[in-house]
C-alpha cells in the first residue's frame, strides 16, 4: 500500500538532500517563522514542512497541481484530514511502544511481538477503513480518491477477518504441529510448520474423556536438556512464519509512517491557513507556468511572515513583470522594499511546494533554483571586509546557478562607494541576464538603477517604494523610475526632531 499524497507515482523522500543554499534561504526569507506557524508546536510537522519547502525547486507543474488539488480537498474536509493524521500518529507512536522484536533473536519472541504489533495495526486498519467508508465521497482530488479507494478495496471485511483469524491461529493455543525427518546422526532435519486440522475433541468427547488416539510423552519437570531441545525444535519450526509475520507488520507500519509524513505537510498547510485567514488575510492558489516564459504577476501579494507578527493585516502589493527578466526596486528608506523582496521569495517557495500563496492572485514561472544575496553583518573574525565577503558569496552563488533560476538581491554591493558599487552591480547583473537568470534587485545605488533605466528599460520592471508628500510611507510599491534620493532626511527628522 502507498499513500501517494505528495507525488502521483512515488512516496515523498524525506531524506533527500537539501539545496546547498538551504541555510541562506531559511535566514533571508525568515522561513522559520512560516514553519513555526505550520508546525503549531509540533516538531515533526516543522521538520516535514522544512524538508518539503526547501526541496520544492525540483517540482514540476504536474506535481504542483497534483498537490494543489489535494490541499483544496484538505481545506474542504479539514476535520477528516486531521482525523487521518491523528490515526497515523497513533499507529506510529503505539508501534514504537510495543515493537521490541529487534531486541530478540529467537523466533518465539519475534513471533509473539509481531502478533501483538499486528493486532494493534489491525485495529488501526479497521479505523482507517471506517474513515474511508464514511467520507470517501467528499473528496475530489486524484490523490485522495486513489488513496481512499485503495483502502476500501484492499481492506475489505473478508481480508481484515482473515488477518484476525490468522493471528488467532498463530498463537498456537493447542500447540504446534511440526513435521521433520531424520538427518545425519539421526538428528532432526527439514522442520516444517504444519497447519493443524485437528480442532480437538467435541464437547461430548471431552465429557466422556474420549479423543483421537495418539502417542504422547511428557518431559520430567527437571529435564532441562529435554526442555531446551524442544525449545530449539520450536524455534526452528517457527523461524519462517515469525519472519514472514514480522515483515508483514513492518509493511503495514511503513504505510502508516509514510501516511503520517505526507499528511503532515497538509496539516501544516491547514495550520498556516487558519492563522492567516483568522485575521482576514487573503490566500490564493497560484498559477504556475513553465520555466523561461518570464511570467510574474500578482495582486495583493504580502509577506506572510510579517503578517504573523502583526496584529493588523499586512500591506499587499500589485504588479506585473511579465516579459521582464530584471526587477529593480528603489525608493524611500523603510518603505517596504525588503519586505516585498521577501514576499516574492516566499511566494515562489510556497507555489512550487504545492501550497497556496499569500496574495489575492499570483502567477509565476517555475524556477529550478532560488538564491538570495542579502547584506550581512561585519565579519567578526576581521579576516575579510564587507565587500570581499559579498563578492565571495556572489561567486559561490554563480557556481550553482542554472538558466531560469531566480536571484533575490537586497542592498548588494552597498559596502563600497556609489560609483564602484554601481559598476560592480551593473556588470554582475548583465552577466546574469545573459545566462537567463531572473533577478530582483533592491538597491540604493542610483547610478546602477539609472543605467538599467537608460540601457535596458525594455527588459526591466522598475518599482519604487511609495512615499506621500508629507513623508508618510505606505509600504506599497508602485511602478516608477528610480530617484536620486532615498529620503534619508525623513528618518533624520523622525529621530532627531
């Protein structure tokens, strides 16, 4: 049995290697805030969401749409999905309390523990079938319909009853029936466990003391050697059936573990959805398009991490960068530029994970890699200057870029003067555009922004942080040419009066 809730044809690989820039993405996009909201205090949910989001750049459109349909089902049937998740958690956790056969080397012990585990899992399978029977018609996505149909088909009453009967028989209440032959030195060989057809004497025979005739012998209570020999014979006869049952229990256990892991992502999405919608924030299912089509348009796009911190709703932005490979963001200090850049990165990660996006509407091309180049604090070891460190990080990023990747730059190359920083930024950005890299660049380097406006306006979208005439920041970005000032005097007056 397979859950197949993350991919149409395979289980999600929770052990897959994360991208080389996973830590930088987590830091610059403040992913831990988003993950904490998805986890709602559950470390397992946090770890699964982290793995899914950071590995999302590998997903294709088919996978994204497949997960979107499943998530829509989850939102419509959240109570049922949470019940399925709780059941899988119970099965996995109860298994950990009971399953101790790995400490046993004897078939008798392995069989006993496997029976106990399988009886517990059988009860979980019955409950899973009950949920499927009661709610299968409420789900519309391919993933859930396939899963619930499989549960109802493979876990029918006849099958579950046969498992229960087999487990009852494997307890060997009336003893074991073994066949064997004589080997070398008249030692037993070829032990085979047989199914006994002897149901024992009926109640009349039992009352009269009459049963089938047979030969029996009994060991003396102090015959330790004989007892050990019989125990060895029993273990040899039980070896195959004990291992077979242990493997069957392990198969069922692994199904519940995968079900828990894949449902964990959707439960995390439900938790985040509840947090955002509770304060009236809009969410939407994005429209992904193939990489290289240079599509990027959105309405009401906001930073969900900022919204989770605020008591009021976050400010959203609307723009269209279709056909553009470069977006240059300028404008007033503390006007919302960095927040907007973060919202772009988070929306891309959430879209390619198969999630909803924090916006009223969102459409974007897929990117095979997402990278960030944000300014960092001064090197505490004093082994390199700020500009050295920025250039070294950019060099490392370029080694991993592939065509149609996305790079988010926040105040890059501002550690030197205006002229040098602008020239460095210009040369690097033009080289990236030549390699078909999509770039979002937040900057105060006016010369760089102005050069892009003069020479590459047809391929560039210019956004500017809005500032009202009285200096008020609206935290919205509007289409506008770069200005020579970032209105630092506004902050000076605000601080010093």
